[in-house]
C-alpha cells in the first residue's frame, strides 16, 4: 500500500462519529424515559428470591455456652480457630445475597428498548449530512439512509449494549449491500472469456488512465496472462511515448501508429497482433475526452464499432469526488461503459466517489489505484472498501 494511504478515508470516519453520537444520545434519552415510567427495580424481585435473615436462637446459644471446653484446663482461655467455617444457614444466606444482586443487575442491563421511526429522525439526518459532506452523491446518500433506517426501526436494543456498535453494524450492512450490486469479478471474467480479451480504457485527461493501463497489465502478468498494449491515444502529444515507457518497463509489445493517426486502426492492429501471436489480453489506450466534445465522442463510437471491445473501462480520480461520479454518469449515457477504475484512492480522505460511482452508473468499480508503482492497484471488493471506510482495517 502506498505511503500516503494512512489517511485513507479519514474525513469519512470523522463525519461518521456524528451519526453514532446522535443515535447514542437518542437511545440514552429513551432509556431515561423508560426508567422514569417505572422500569423494573430491584425491589420488584419476588420476595422468595431475597435471602432470609434468621433470628438468633437464644436456647441454642445458652446450651453452647454451657458445653465444656475440650482439652482446656480449668480457668484457662480457649483458643478460637483462625477461620470459622460457615454453617448451612450462613452459606444459604450468602448464596441468597449473591442471587439477589445478580437478578437486580440482570433486570437493569437485560432490559430492552425498541427503536421507533421517530427515534431515528435526528440520527438519520446526521448520517445523511455525514455522507454528503464526504462527497457521497445525494441519491446514494438517500439510499444508504433508507437501508440503515429500515434495519434499525423495530430493532430491540439491550440497555447495556454498545449503541455505537449498533450504528456501525447497520451502516456497514447498508454499504455492503449497495456496493455489492452489479459486482463483477474481474479475474473470473478474464479466465472465462475467449482470447484475446479486448479492454478499452476511456476517460478525461490527467486522471491516470495510461498509468492505470500499465498497472492492469502488471496485475494480469502476475496471473501468467500475456498482454499487448495498444497506443490508441494518437491525439495527445507524448501519449505514445508514455505508453512505450511503460511497455519497456514491463517487457510488453506496444502496437503504435504515428501521432494523429486513426486510433481505431491502431487498436484493430493490436488485436490482430494478439490473435497471430496467441496473446491473452489487449489493453488499449484512448485520448482523454469529455462527453461534451462531440467530435471525440463520435470517434469513440467508431473505435467501439470497429474493435468491439469486451470491456470498456472508465478511469477517473477518486479525489474528484462528485465530479468523477458525474463524469462517469454522463460518459456512460453517451458511450456505455462496463466498469470503472478510481485512481489516487490513497489520497482520498472522503471516500464518496468510491461509494457512489457504481450505484450511479449501474456498472461495477473494478480496481482502485492506491499509489504510484505498478503493484499499487487493488482489485475492488466491497468488504475491502467498507472495512477501511469504517476504520476496521489498516489502510
């Protein structure tokens, strides 16, 4: 993991504390109200459960006083034993006192309250604000709040249990449910697909698209797949050279044409090369573009039509927050994508884009970039992300 990842999602964790505090305050208020209305008190324990206090038997005491002291000379003091064993009555009384205290404690700490919808208004508002301040898109925040509220309403909570943990568990379940929708196992997809698998990378300029291609290439090579790179960004100066540097570092073939050439032709040639040389995967770069650039979007449609990619992956920065989510949504509407990669996740203190992008586009997040080197790429798993959002695992 990258050195800067220690601050991963710290802002989200801080904002989450407001939700937990609001829920804890509401539960404490409800517990107090329950107590004032006559919650069971220790005095209500049935009388037979209390220890019986026995009156001393005067006759028995007199008879004991008259008994001769064994082994003692007349007029001499008798030594008492250091520890006097409890007789049956004393043992019974001690057990009775212990039972009484235990039952009193049980009545206090085993009582339950039931969370009602009205109890959750303030905590749910605090949760929604925490999510939105962490760059979670509004529709996604509303969906998470609905899930958490549905889980908590009607839930029984023991008075002595941890309210903060209750809040975290409900939020964790809601996030796992949300992030698991439309999930795609990239490894299984590559394994099962006819070769060569054709993957096209798209997105705006400056978001780490070309570097992400190199990281995915390394990821596939580590699983013994053979890879070919296609320099389909013929528009940006230096783009071909940048991909060639990565290709040389990784020992991979880079198929290229001259700057200003037809990107569809470059990628088509790379696919033909892969077929002729029994390569497993073609990773194709494309020029960065906004969905509003009509000419470049028309060019993208031509590339898709000519090369028929198996996966079209959108790449953007996690730190762009809602801007990244909105760009993915608009790009998906123009040229449908199959999944996303979020770069610079190690610098993301909020986590909103990672939570939102799959829900908004209806397409899975496939990888998270977490550093500058080739191995700094994490295959997206909902549990991995949620554990770090909730502070349950080291970044």
